[in-house]
C-alpha cells in the first residue's frame, strides 16, 4: 500500500524512470495494487482459519463470536485500498491507521467482540 501510494502520487514526475531509492516504476502500479489487495484479503482468510485452531479454543470460551473480526478486517483492508487509490493514503498506512477515526471505531468494535468471546 505504501509503495502503491508513493508510485501513484509521484507518477507524473517518474515518466518511466524508477522510483528513486526503490526499484519500482510507474508501470508497476497495477501489479503492486493487485498484490496488495490480494495479500490483505488473504490475510483475513487466514485469520478466519486460525479461529478454528485449538489454541484459540483454549483462549476463548466462544471463539465463533470472533468471526465478525474477519469481516472487520476485510472492510478495513478494502477501505484502505479504496482510499489509497483515491490518493487519500498519505504514504504510510500505519500513520493513517493511527489518525483515522473509522479505524479507531473498528478497533473498539473488535475489542468489544473479543471481550464477549472470552
């Protein structure tokens, strides 16, 4: 997401040249975006698979209640990529997440879900 944002914001000045200090070019934008979205959504799938593990069943009395966390994860990843595509992601997704009010609400909802699953 960070590289996609850097390339898309600076695409006008790159004009086929690699991003300074990186090996990425403007023509790599689509594939980087595809890899990023796919990786983010696959991580949500792996989260869901992990909820079925014996370790989770030991830690939580009602692990099935944790499944909405996967939906929250998919929503956040999708929203972040849409904002990145609109040039609203300012280089660093972590800084974005720390400042974003929607992210704060999703974390609160996730904490409430985890509390009721214990």
